């Protein structure tokens, strides 16, 4: 009897076979990068034909191949939002998107927002509302804001907070970031928003820092 059984009533097992050969994988030796793939990315209206490593992220491709360093590298895990760009008008964390997956698509980065020498209204609002300190998170915050407006998700104050919750700011500039978005969208703060903003300001020490700076200036300190 040639059939192998595993016990009473148990069905015969399939013999274990070696996996089918995959010629593409067989060509890849440890330490040897896979073959580059041709892609066409249209970035800020300009078409780029590139040969990219299939493992390359959109973020690295923008920063290292196209020298567009506005999108920032923060966590590289999709958690901080610093790398946010628009792909076909929708928000994408570019550290988690493969460049090859963006073949043929339209990418917009912070460098492509201004038009005709004029800042995008949200960029101007960030300046007017003093919505940044170190500025590292700012391109991602602005791209998220532009994206959420384009996606029709700027409905009320709560939705602004909710939609921006994936964009972290280590400097705690959240109250002013929200103020910039409210100015641009015309959305009024929710009744309890000021209280929440005060808590954020207190947590970030914003008022203490401003007071110390004023005191130092008043005393002519170094
Ligand atoms: S660097 Fe992409 S989400 Fe943080
Ligand atoms: S302004 Fe510094 S991290 Fe947001």
C-alpha cells in the first residue's frame, strides 16, 4: 500500500514538497538589492521617471531622489504624521507608502502648495496664528489640514481635532494649529475648546515660556 495515513480515519497527507521555484526570488541573493522598477511620479505637477528599489518608501524617494525635503522623517512607523503628503489629493503617510505603489499618481508635497508666488491660505494662516515652534511637524500638519479640507472632513471643531489627531507636535503648538485651521475653514471653536486649549497650553508650558521671555527682555537679560 502506497498511501500514508496519520491514524484511524485520518485523511492521507499530501507529501511535503519543496516550494515552487520563483525565478524572481531565486535571483535575489542575500545582500543583493532587488532589481529597480521603473515608475512615473508626478510630483507638484512635474513628471519624474525613476528607477526605484521596490522597497523604497515614497518618503525616501521624495527626500533622497527628488531632493524634496519638506516631508519630514519622524517615527517611520505611521504614527507621527510628519511625513504626510497628498497622493491623488488624499492624505498619505509617505513613510508607509511604497514608491512603486504610487506609479502613475499625483503627489503633492508642501513645496507644491504655494501658487503664483502666494502661499496657500492654510500656510498663511499658520504664519498669522504663530502655529509652530521648531517647525518640524509643520509641513505634515499643513498637508493634513489641506487634505482634510479637500476630503470634505472639516465639518466642525470636533472634526478638525479628530482629523488632525494623527499629526503629533512635540512642541505642543496644538492650540495655534487649531486656530490656523479655524481661520482657514471659518469654523468656530466649540464651546469647551478654549478650556481644552488652555490645558494644552499649560501642559506645553507655553505661557510660562512667553512670560520668561518677556521678563528677560524687560530686564535686558542675556
Ligand atoms: S515619519 Fe511617517 S508617520 Fe511618522
Ligand atoms: S512645532 Fe515643533 S514639533 Fe510641532
